């Protein structure tokens, strides 16, 4: 069998077996190739290679054994090979069967929804476990009540309308199984709708989730793209062993809480009866201490065991607290062994948690561990624009760029800076923020960020902006893609530094001062004649100054 055929069939197989999110996240980006008689699965970075090796290598080997037993072994590497798009590469019968597979997948998902929403067990129905010895943990996996996440059922035909109808029925109070045929056409009255809304709001408040932390309000960029994709996948299919636990870590203010709460809110949107609970580890600690003090073990156990999704924020705070860690270990085991989803956030990688129990550290890495990185410039601008828009204020592009350039570390600080600018804007009874207003409102931040402008700084900014190398600016190439940015860099050097024309020429690979003078004149003219170039120049001025 040829590699192309093998991969086309493998894609079809994986597409039918994995969730759409898993497929899109891990499999779709793969390219393949042949090297020295081996078949190579290429991924774009080491993280992706590791992910493939740990999560999919066994499955891929099994498929290879089955459909191409004489084919070479598969090896995994960072690199780029040939991409086979499923729709184009497969035969007509393949795409036909692909459709069938997709339908099968939607049946599975709707069944999960059915299961989740019709499971009516409540805390009071839970069997109680007893504390067997003073040292015994409160939560013992073997005794703990079984309240499973739904398992996939097979064949009932379910359409998208069924799913919608199911979701609608979840909005009505409690009567799902008692609806008679004639009542099916019953339209809920305004009172029923108001009651259902009130119930939903009450259920939501018990989850401890902030309603504003959703995927809609979460801006995505390089720093959180992968984490957001995994998060959405979990909301769609909580408890999948690949992402259980989901361990999100990163410095303060990067959006860990927002991201993990968005999972809870999304799951509740998909299924109003999913049992979700968010808590800060501090709350877990306090509740546990109160339990020890008051000996209210049963209440403590029942409080946690029936959730489908438990989110604990800032898990690092339980470090060094031996009994709490022990208890948490059994809570974790309970969730994991029953495919109930657990999500943890932390300020550092599990292995860096020096005072955490070893068995917990190893378990934290069983599922998916993802770091949130500080937002890059474009993402910061996007966040600012979206947040200003949400309060009905227009933030002009250069003002957004200016704020984003000055506040780089984390999103919380970015929000703080924006709030100051918004306050000034409202005080002046304006509806638009321009660069003057932003500069004025953030003077102190700008002053503390002050760095002298050097010619190297200018060259780097211009090279980055135009996606060329610094060496191109110094070299002899005269193609337009290089020559124009070089002229721009010279003009910027003239405007932003005190350097003489000969000194600038010298810094640009020993060029004559007349070359610099020509560049300055050309750019001055082009800034008027070519508005796009003019805007690029303005943006570079802001970038370099800030
Ligand atoms: N990608 C994002 N899009 C929109 N808003 C964001 C994003 N990331 C963070 N925020 C906002 O920034 C603020 C801080 O985020 P959050 O509290 O989630 O950070 P954190 O990483 O949990 O911080 P800490 O570790 O200090 O608890 C919140 O108001 C949040 O809504």
C-alpha cells in the first residue's frame, strides 16, 4: 500500500473515532512523508510530536498493522511533509462513508447529552461512605458513590432537531419524562419561561462560575490558542482521558481563571443539567479545615462527589498541607477513575511544585498540561478593542497600539490601563479614545517604560515589522521588499535619534551620507503619496517610541 492511501484511510478512521476538536487539534495538522524507507508523521513542533507519541502512536500503529501490515514502521518528527486533505484525497465511496461516520458521531454526542441531562441523582441519593480510621481518607475510591459521566451508547437515530428539542426541554422544570403526546405542542407560558430562567440562574449561581467568563469573551492569540482549543474540546466531551485532568498553568493575570470557567459555562450551555463546580483552592482548604474541626465528613464528601466537572483554581496553595493533599488525592482518584472531568490551574508546572505530594504531581500530568503565555502584541490590541467595544467606546487603532505597546506583561494589567483610559474618556464626556487621550491618561506608565532609542532598536523594529532579517537592512540587496524598509529605517533613524547622516550611513553597512539623504526625502514624499506606507511609518514610530 502507498503512503498516500494509508494516510487517507487513516484520516477517515481517526475522523470517525475522535471528537472533532481532537481531530482538528492533533490529527488535521499532520503532514506525512517517506525517509529512508520509513514512513514519517511530521508535526510542527516538539510539543505536537510528544502529544502524538503519547496519545496517538498506539492507535496509529494498530491501524497500520491492520490496513498496511507490510508497511514500514511509523516514526514521528518535527518537520513538514505532504498534507492530504481528506475530501480531496479520498475516493467517492470514502467521502460517502465519511458522511455516515460524521452522522454516527453526532448520534454519540447527543446520547451523551441525553445521559447527562436525564441523570437525576442528587446529593441526598448518594450512598454515604464512613470514616474507617482516624487516618483514613474521607474519599475512598473503592467505596465512593458511582455517579458516572455518560458512556457512549450506540445506535438510536438522533437528529440535530432532537438535540435542540432536548436542550429546550431542559429549560422547563422537571417534567421531561411525563410529557404526553398532546403536550408536546404545548408552548411554555411567560410564567413557565420566567420560572425556568430563574431555576437556571439559581443552578448557575451554585456553580460559582462568573457568567462573563465565556469563550465568546475570551480573545484568542498565540499565547492561548492551543489551550482554548483543548478547553472547547473538554466542554464538548468532559471526562475524556486525553484531557483529564486538564492542568493549565502560567503567570498571574494571563487568563487561567477565565479559560477554565469558560469550560464550565460552555458545558452548562450545552447541557443545563450538567453538574459543574468552580472553586478556588482556598475555599477547598477552608471547607476541609472546617470539616476536620466539626467532624462533618459526610457533608464534605457529598459536597464534591456528584459533580461532572470540578474546577479548582490555584492548586499550588494546597502544597505542604499534608492532610489536605491526602484528601485531595482521593478526590482526584474518584473523579479520574469515573471519567468525571477535573480541571486545575496553577502558577507553575506540576513538577516544579516542591511541596506537593509526589503521587499528586504525577497524576496532574496524566491528562493535558498546557502553559498560558503572555499575549503577543496583536492579541493585546484585540483584547483592548473588544473590551472597549463591550462598553460602547470606540478605541482608535493607534491608541490601542499605544496602550498595547506599553502594557505587555499580562491581561489584568492591560485591563487596568484600559480602565484608566476609559475613566478619562468618560470624564471628558467623549465616546472615542485617540492616541492623545491614551498618552495623557497613561503618562506615568509611559515614563516608567522609557528606554533610549538606538539605531539597533530601529533596525530590529523595522525588520520585524516587514518580516525580513536585520542583515537584509545592512546588506546590498536592492529588491523592493528590502530596499523600501531599509529606506524607512534610515528615515526613522534620522527622525528618532540625534545621529548625523554619515553616522547613520555608516551604521547601515557603510553607506554614503547621500544615500541616507535620498532615503529620507523618498520616504517623506511616499508618506504623502502612498497612505499605506504612511500608516506603516506611523505605526513604526509608535512601536519604536514605546
Ligand atoms: N484571552 C483573554 N481574553 C479576554 N480577557 C482575558 C483574557 N485573558 C485574561 N483576560 C482577562 O484578564 C483578567 C485576568 O484574568 P484571569 O483572572 O483569568 O487570570 P489568571 O491567570 O487566573 O490570574 P491569577 O493567576 O492571578 O489568578 C480577567 O478579567 C480576564 O477576563
